[in-house]
């Protein structure tokens, strides 16, 4: 199991990174990215602390902690420069809070995130075919989410991604201990979005390949 989109109490989650990591280790995770919500006001506070957490915790855990960030409700015009800044600060996973139908995310956020080359576009709502095609060309992974509300458009997102050949990921968008997905629940989230067993196996390969390409923080 790998999850590239989760939150701690450094934004609106419930756990400190140590407990967060321990809980997914018990669930058998290979890796988890902590991607707390950020904009220009707090990104330089969060990312160094996640890097320090990874340095402290990774030598003592079977599960690899990946320091990341989720750019959230950022004006589309700022997404490119903040993505670059996040990478300069050392974020290994850059997520953008996509155009979910349950929040007033600014139109153009999905496109700006894809053009910026982020790692994951989370819960992108009514992702367009043009956006999905661009994501495929840019290597941006599109999220199938287990999060209540955001998951309402999973079927549409999966359809667009399959049509365009876009890589997908299954993430929990976990904020509390009860939000973490088991391996079986992650599979069911994918199947519930209309994906096949073979599609889900490819998603697992995508996620493993992404994580294996990252340097281990020790």
C-alpha cells in the first residue's frame, strides 16, 4: 500500500507525524506522503518540519514517510511559482487541491496544476478530456479519492483518465485515523469508480514506480 495524499495536525489532520506513520505501518503501507494544506503563508514552515520528521522516523519504521505539501485554494496564477518553491524547499510530493465539486475551488486550478507539472492532482471534479490528455503528456497523476464528498466524481475522473491514458493514483486524503484505507478498501474505491482489476494493478504499479524513483530520506 502507498498513499500520496494525507494530512496531520500541521494543517487540518488529527495526528502528529509519528503516530500518523505508525498507524499506516500497522496497516502494512510501503510509503505514505504527508501533504498538509498550504499556500504561500505556511509552506516554508511545514515542509522543513516534514523533512525533519522523515529523517527522525524513517530509520525506525518499515513504512517510508515522504515529505510533501498540498497547495490548497491557491489562485491558479500562483500555482506554478509555488510548485517550484515547494520543490526547492525539498518537498518530495507536490499535490494540488483540485476542482472538487464540494468546495469553491477557483476555475482554472486543474489546468494550472497540470501545467506546473505537480505530482498529483487531487479530487479534480469534472476533469475535462483536454486536461486529462495534458496530464498524460506532463506525467501528472490524477487522483481517485476515498474522501467523502470529493469522491462523488470518481467515476467521471476515471473515465476521463482511461480515455486519455493518464496515470491514476488511489489516495485516502486521510485526516483522522479512521480515514486510512486498507489494501482492500483502496481496491474497492478503484472498482467503485468503474475501474477494472487490471486498471487497479496498473495504479499500484504507477504508485510503486513513483516512490521507487524518490531518494530515501534517512
